[in-house]
C-alpha cells in the first residue's frame, strides 16, 4: 500500500505538480494526426496534463499546439480562424503562428510594435506514425525525439490509436504491467479447461498462440522477476508449463510511461502508454508497427473500430455509464468477466477502483512486484526533480533495440538472457 502523500504525488499531474513536471520533460502524444487532417483545417481542442490547449495545422502543414486562451482578453482560440500560416482570434483579430509569436494585431495602430511584445504559450511538436507528440517542459531541457524501432519505419507501417478512459492514468499503467490478471480477467471459461491440449509447442522455443492461451489459462500463479535496464526496467511473468519448462512473458518498460506487453515474434511490434488529460481522465494510446509491409486500409479500419468501439455518432459503445455492457449470463457460461473485449475488461475494473484509487487501502501480494517497482521509480524521479536532479533519459541508441518478448525456455535457464537487448549489454554478466 502507499501513504496518502505518495498516492497524491503519483496521481496529480497538473502544472507545477511533481509528477506533472516529470512527464513534461518527455515527448508524449497529444492528438491523432487525422484530427487536423489538412492545412488550414479547423483547430481542435486538446487537453493534456491538466492544460487546455488548441492544436492546428497551418498553411504549410506544420502543427501548432497553443494555449487555449488568447493573451489579449482570454477568448478561446478554438473559435479562431486558421488562415495564412496562423491561428487568428475572432474576438479582435490577433494572430499567432505555430511558435506562439503574434504575427498580426489589426486592432492596434499600424505603427505600433505591440505585437512584437506579445507571445502565447506554444509547445514543440513532432508528428510521427499518425500521432502528434508534444514536449511541454523547459526548452533548454528538450530531449531528442523517441528513437523506438517502430519510428524507424515509414509512417504507413505504423498504426496509432487511442481510447478515452474515465479514471486516473495510474490505474491503467498498473493494469498493463500486471501479469497475473491475464489468467483471470481476460480468460474465456474454455481456456481454463485446456489441460489436455498439446500441439507439440510446449518445448523450448516459441509456442503457438493456442499453446500460449492454454498456459495462461491453466498455469494461473506466475512468479515475477524484475531487471533494471539502461532504458528503464523489464520483468518476466514466469509460468511452469505442463512439460516442466518456463513460459516467459517479458514486459518492457521504457521510462517514464512507455510499456511493451509481451508479444510472439509473428505479431506486430508495438507499445502502449496511458497519458493523463488531467487527474481524473486519460487517453489509452496504442502504437503498432509492421516490419515487413504497410498496413492495408482494411486493417486500419478494423483496428480503429476495435480500439474505439464507437457508435455512428462517435460515442463509445461501452463505458462506466452502462457497466461496459456486463452480461451476467455470459459470465456464467462464456467468459470469466462477462465483459466483451480485452480493453473493455481492463477499463471496467480500473474504473471500478474509483476516479483516483485509494492505495492506502490495498493489500499487495507477490505477483504485484512490477506494480510496486513502477511506483518506486516514478516517485523517486519526481522527488529527485524537486531537488533539481534531472530525470533519467533513455539512450536513443538503446531504445531502438528494445522489444517485449514471449518464449518457452528450459526449466533451468536464466530468463534475463532472452528477448531484445538482453544479456551483458543490459547490465548483467552472462
């Protein structure tokens, strides 16, 4: 469990908060590129880390991310005119470019230089793989953009999607790094009865998807082991198979909030992150990449519909307002949870903890080591920053090598030698 003080420090992300200051030192996604699809298209509202902003694509295709409120009389720039390489406030015509400079002030005399003295808050942006990332920290501390393996691919090999969620971001992060819950929350009841299934892949190497399902459904008490790395940390959820081997699900965490859940080699590469709108809401971002070819239009449409689960009016089909369409009959006969869809299952239990979970009332067990460790490293970095110590910056030359991993290994093998960027380079002697 956490103290109330630590829980508040972990969960509050607005301007001036320790955790908010920490996250502002890294590039994080702010919006999807197709929200501002073409030059001079309408601006859109953006909320990120408790700040109200407006995003727009200027005449040259550059993306601006500005404070929502015009510095003149504080009218919202969402109502602004996006024209001729700037966003113009409709109240008095003041116009700002993507850098936040006032480039026109028609309400002042022609000879006035007042516009040269006025600037609006603007954050640097990088557009990659269908998303616009923002850096919201001190300009002199701005790091290079993320060098994930995925971002070495062409944009048409990358898919970015996000879903709105209705609780504090930490509940989602902690769900994503929890290996034991996949043997329960995400199981169909038939998975729990696969004891006799054997397709010959319960041997050292990569299991079939069905064998992986069997192991997760029937070996329901994983042991967890953690490893510190130069990019953050990773851990293995280790399950003993029917043939006495170790089944590894290695989840990789790139500091501060990038998470790669274990995947088999024939699956797309990817990562997730859970980005706070404010203290009580977050975006669930998922990025996927294909190494061998672009995504087809059909694949993109399918992924969009699966991730968002939206009706014809763009509203989510499932949410806390309808208990994520919990079906009690399905819970008795089909699935462990009675909620359809992995993401909906995660969101249902995370929302149920309350808007901000009271971690002073928890009782954590041995399979919660990853959750405990993640809290520890985030709290330390936030407190260090309060003392003027810069947060860790993962080396781009290392980040590009990092992946998650799933494999069956011999019963006496060292799991730390497996997966991308493993072994001696990751900080252990082999």
